[in-house]
C-alpha cells in the first residue's frame, strides 16, 4: 500500500479492531447507537467497561461514529 492510499484517522484502527474483538465495525457502530446522546468520553468508557475494549480502539470507534 502506498503512502497516498494509506487509511488515516479512526478508520486506520478498523482492521485490528475486527481482528481483536471478532466483530465487524458495523456491529460496534450499532452498539454505539444504543448510547445516543452521551458524550464522546462517556461512550469510550462504556466500550471499555462493557466490552473490554482498549482505549485507542474505543476512541477510534467513537470518533468515527460521531463524525458520521
């Protein structure tokens, strides 16, 4: 993959999130829909507490969710 086509930002974490937690990104975005109205860091804390997700992965998912 050339530097020009390298995925940047939150989406760059998606392959490792799918591999580590065994669910597609769509699953995690659907989970985040249940947390509608919460602040960014509240959603990150929820993913970490309820799903055992690491901070970087949780933060990337929340950032992508809130930006979409």
